[in-house]
C-alpha cells in the first residue's frame, strides 16, 4: 500500500514540496540537531521524488528572522524551526506569509498561526529508569539534566518512577549540567552511583561513550540503554498529510484552534535501544514494558503519585493530563535534588529558560482550552 501511495502521489504532485529545517546548532556539535538532521535524511529517502529539503545551521535570536525570510524567498512551502526559542520569530513569519506552513519544535507554546510538535520522551525515560533501577547494585542512580524547561521535569520524574517500580529502594540523585561552576565528573564520583543517566545520544564529532544509561567501570562507561528521537517518523507522517490532502490548512488560521503534535512510542517517534550488556531477563522485562507503553496499556503517570513534599495524586485510577505532565513543577519522592532557579544557571541558559523555563507554582496562570489547543 505504501508503494502504491508513493507512485500515486508521484503522478499527482505537480512539483516537489520544498522543505526547510532551521537548526540552532550544527549536527556535528549537538545531539538534538543531529536527531533532526537524521529526520531530514529520512524524508529525502522516503520521498525522493516528492520533496526537496534544505537546512540552515547556527540559528540565533539575532539571525532567525533573516533565516526564515531566506527560506521563504527560496520558495519553501514548509518550514520546521527545530528549537523552542525560535517560536516567536516563527509566529511573526507565519502571519506575514499565511501560505507557508511553519512548525516549531516546542512543548509549552500554542499559537493559531503555527503548529507545534514535540515527543513524549518521558515514556522512554520511564523505561530507562526501570533498567537503571534493576542494575543499581547500591540503589544509587545519578540523573544529569540540562535545562529546567517544560518536558524535562516529566523526563526526570518518569525516570525516577521507573527506577522505583523495579527497585523500591532506588534513589535518583539529580544534578544540572548548566549550573554555574558545575564539575559533573566530580559530582558523579562523589555520589558513587551504580548507574548514570547522561545525555540522550552521541554526536558525530565526539567519540565519548558517556550517554544514555551507563555504569562507570574503572573510569570507562559501560552503556546499558539509549533513548532515540525518531523525528523522521514524525516528519514522514506529517508529509503524508500534506501530499494526500488531509492537512486541512485554512487561509484564515485565526478562526482555528492551535494544533500541537505530541507523539511518543505508540507513533514510533520515541524508542529505547538496549545494549548487549543487559541481562537476558531484564531485556525481556524491558521489552514487555515497552510494548505496554507503545500500545497505551500503561501510562507512567498513572495511579497514586508522591512528590518530595507529599501526595500529588491520591486516586489509583487517575492519569495525568498532557497539560499536567508538560507543566510539572515538582519532583517525585525518590529524587534527591531540586529544580534550580535561573540565577543558579550559566549565562547560556538564559534564552532557553526565558522561553521554555518551568514556572513556579505561584507564577502560573490557568490555561484555557483555546490557549492549549488540540493535542494530536
């Protein structure tokens, strides 16, 4: 059927769909950008006759407007801005160019003029936490986070919940790589954790193995599992909606509700890769958990939940809503650590925190339905 659809669309599309990807860094220096670049390659391989892609690297707050305009002037019909700080420029460009489809990769933003997209990475983090909990010989785990932004708190909590489900004595020691004067290697040594959760994936320009879930053995990491962002799966499914006419784009988007794509394991956008070092039984258990999450038979944020300060959910049948998961400002009970303030972080974190930083409870305002939009 897929081959037939491609052949049918090849005959019906009069010209190629021109697609631009705008990156904040380069694929060689950023794992986040590298994952999106792999997604761009996936598009070109899947739709060799239907799409043409181009990428713009090293986007900044100062040049994002000109990069968007350059992409539009070059005839791009569809633009992906792959970093949350680019959302305001994306909205501005979309208003000025209503015929161009613009999507921004962010979680807590919702606008009628653009669509946003992100992945439910917390599903993979729960699975990785379960693996780490099982491999934690001394019940100590270290979780290295980067920015206290929307989505990252859910990732931390899901990891801790997964670890506790397999190992009730597991403690997760949380630290932030973007804190001022932070020496991560010294911190990891001081905690003496059995397992460490580092950055999500490796990048081409570094040969380091300090990523995913790993155990340090005589100074060298032994990797157990790694999360994957399959952005190509998302981009492919989105392109199909444009090519087959189901995108339902309106020339007057102000009368429409915002659309937010938030896909996970069930859509193939998120996955976990197991290493050869995992025991056979644990690999089988992790596979069963992955299937349960992928089929939506299990949700990591279901049932009774306890934070560091008390009960968050006391109903064993309750499942947190997307809004509650996205805007978490609390840590689960077995996390040792805290959410840092912007004053504690390095200068490089300021633009990210300004756009995506988790707000304290007293700073929050109620989110109305028209503000959140539709989650798909």
